[in-house]
């Protein structure tokens, strides 16, 4: 008898200036897939399928949700960026697709990729000219730059307002890659009609042998009106711009929840447990 496939692993990145969310799906099987959720309507659009390895925690979504900067390890064989043997690379594409409009080779999987930067002030090194493609429209049209991401746990979350809690352990002086501590991060609910003290809490469980995304599988809880509620079966969570709770479950569901209802009512849900379609990027995603 064949065993049922394991549920897909999910990770999401929310745009900071638009009601848009990108979903990374690992599995079933070994393929990766991308989806985009319009948070104003709740509708889901399926995009790229990828047979290599994606590193979602080293990726970034532009503020308007239109561009993706991703870190990838391609499969064996073939040619990329004009040469054979290029395995790891960072690239910019139009979400939710992976057609590389610009790309840079990476020195293995030790680096932490890159992210979008608004404005001139930054403590990170800018990326040089791409080895593949063109980066000109990024600054001219989108007013963004690409900079290297420094080693820091949950860097993508921190760029979206997550901060270390007071009981989060300090980073050790010899922890170059910031991998040894179990951090605790929190994020306040967006201001509005909601209770001002509501916040999400992320508790890291350390590097796991299996499961999770890039080996990390944190637990989440919601502190609401002074009471803490553990979010069971949730592998990723965040707030959207409307103050609703976003969740990716460990059994392959993307959910938008009403954080004010006693039972955290699910108001929209997408089940991502089917095999991913292998479809080419549309014409609009193949050029700037």
C-alpha cells in the first residue's frame, strides 16, 4: 500500500504597501510552487512551479507586491547565466513567477540572499550589476534598490515589523550566522478599531532535522486583550493591513481569520494539497 503524501510546507511574505501576499508551497513531492493571494478579495492565483530548491526565508517581496527577489538552487544539468554548473543564484522576477529578469550567482548556500531597499540609507552592501538580464527598471520604475541581506534570524519578518521580545535570548558573539539561539519575536496588530494590545508571538524552536522551512519551524500564539492563545497547527502567521490574522497551517491551508471572533473564525481559506501544475510564465512576466 502506498503511503499518503506528506502535507505541503507553506511560507508566506506579505507586501508592506499593498493588499498582496506571496505563498511558497513545498510539496506534495519535491516540487516548489508559488501562489499570490489578493488580500482585498481573498482570491488566489497560482504561478510558477520549480523542480530545484527555493529558500523562502532568504526571499523578499517588493512593497507593492509585484516583484520577487528569490534565492534558488537549480537542479542538475542545463545552463544558466551563460554557463553550465551555476547552482545557486539570486534573481528578480514578477510575482508569482520565477522567470529571471535579472540574476546573480551565489557562493553556495551560505549567503543570505538579497532584499529590496527603499531610499538611500542602508547598512547592507548593494548588489552589483547582474550577470544575467537587466536591472535598470528597478530603480527607474519602482524606485527600489537591491542590497545584500545580513545574517539574522527571521530577517524577512523583521523587515515587516516583527521585533525581538524582552525574553528573547541575546545573540552570541561567536554566532556568526545567528542560528544557535531560539529567538522570540512579536508583532503588534495594525492600528485601527482593534484592541491596541493585540499582538502575535513567534517562538523559534531551533534548527529542526526535518520539516519546517529551511529547517526552522516556529510556534505561534496570539495575545488578545491580555490573554494568550496558542495557534495550534499553524506554521506561519502574520497580520494583514486590515488587522486580520493570516495563517498557513501545517496541513496545507492558507487562511484569513477574524482575530476578533472568539474562535478565530476562518473567513477565507485555500487548500493547497494537490500536485502543482507545471506551467510556463505568461508573456507579461517575461519582461520588465
